[in-house]
C-alpha cells in the first residue's frame, strides 16, 4: 500500500454494520512514514512577524524527517526568511526555504535563453533569484525584456502593473509571463490583505491572457522541493485549501490542514474534492498526536460517521451530531460525512455545531 493511499484511508475507512461502532484511535501520527515535511509559512508558522502558538516547538520536535519551508510569498529572499524563522526559534538554514521565485526560475530557464533580460514586478525575493540564475533584471518595458516575472511585494503599485502590461502587449503571442503565485489574499497581523492574485488579475484584465504559475497550487514548487531533498515521501502542512491542499493533491502527496490561518471549519466542510485535505488539526500540536481513524457504518437508511470522540449521522440529506466530542473531531466527522455523501453541501441540512 502506498503512503498516499494509507494516509487517505485515515480520513475514510468504510465499514458496514447495523450500528455505529466507536471509532478507534490510530497509533499513527500524521508524521508516520514521512521523510520530508513541507510547511507553509503565513498562517502556519507565523502571522505577520509573530509565531503562531505551538508552531515553533512542534516543528522543532519533528524527528526522522527533513523540514522545508515552502512559501508562495515572493517579497523576501530565502536568506531573509531563514533569518526570520531563526529569530522565532526554528532551526533553519536558507537552503531549507523553498520559494515561489526559485520555482519560477526553473520555469524561466525552459522558456528564455540563459542571460536574457527579464522584467520584474515584485521585490528582493524575485530580483535575487533572477540575478543568481544569471538573468539581467529590468523594471522597464522599454528594455525589450524576454519575459515578465511577477510576484508580491508590499510596494507594488499601478506604475509597475502598467509596465508589465506594456511589456506583455496583450494576446497569446506575447513574451512569457510567469507569476510566482495567484493567492488572492495574504494573512497579516492586522487581518487578511490582498495577495499577489489580485495584482496578477489587474494585469490579466489589461492584457487578456493568463500567466504560467510557479507557486502553489501548481506543481513546479513541489518539484523544486522534491528535487532538492531527493524525496517524495512528503507531507504538506498548510492553512489554505485552494493553494496548499490543492497543490499537495496535484503533487500526489498527503496534506495536513491546520486551522490557524485562512480557511476554517465552514470552508473545510464545503471543500470541493480537489481541495480536501488528508488530515485536519487545530494547531501543530496535532503533528505528534495519534490521528483518529474515520469509521463509517450503516444504521438502516442512515450513514453514521465516527471520528475519535465525535459521531455524525446522515439521513434523508440531514446531518445530526449524535456525539459532540471535541470540536476538531466533530469537524473531521462532519467533513467525512459530507465528502462521502456524494452531495454538494448546499443540498444538505448542516447543523451549526459542525462549524461554529
């Protein structure tokens, strides 16, 4: 049995019977069989400049697996990210940081000649990687760039987006355009702010075409990590369904959604198949705790789903919580019941206690 199949079964173990059986707690933690942990940063390790509770100590406690930090944020270099993580108390070197600009360089080398002039919309994270890769950096469309690479930086303004549009000239026949990522939002200490996806969308509206994407949820950034660490026995830890979890599913690796960032219970329950995580935890203490199996039984026309301390019953398109348990087990059981129902969430009656 492959690693992906085995871990997926933790979320959906289908058994039949006349009554709901108590769910067993697996002795396996989410780290079982994993040799490479890929951790997102914003919303997983830190929010703004500050560490998220329980993140640092539980990442440092990982044994038997390499840890890499995989981030779509293109505004900082791997050195600056590693410095920040070290200041938070993590044991990390710059080479442990896998960035979307680094993934973009791999794509760029396939599209333009070595040493070509490339126009940048973004910050030091992009310019540093371009220079290390031997490309000539420009900020002006008048320099006839061979490609445009766009990433997030807090100071990106209309003049930069307009310059990118001038360089791309519109239409599919234009020069290559690579976006480090298309995250719509980015978590900050003060709340949720617009991300690179909003800036890319502005250029897209002007030029009438879409970029090639290097970061999550596309596989280029995952391939960069797999190659660097020579392992595909990986677990992706993320806080976003549409980037971290979708990307892990595209890359064929299991995922752990942690509820310390963007997506919360409502989004999890309503997740489309491509964005469903293998496992869900409240915070990173869950990395080292046995992960409960999902047990599905039948009671007449009802389907009963039990995860750890919580049980949810689905009958006639109506979900009821028959054993509340802990909030995280309740979410796990509710998610499994909805995901296995074959119905979209809007076709079901879902009690508020599953997501409140």
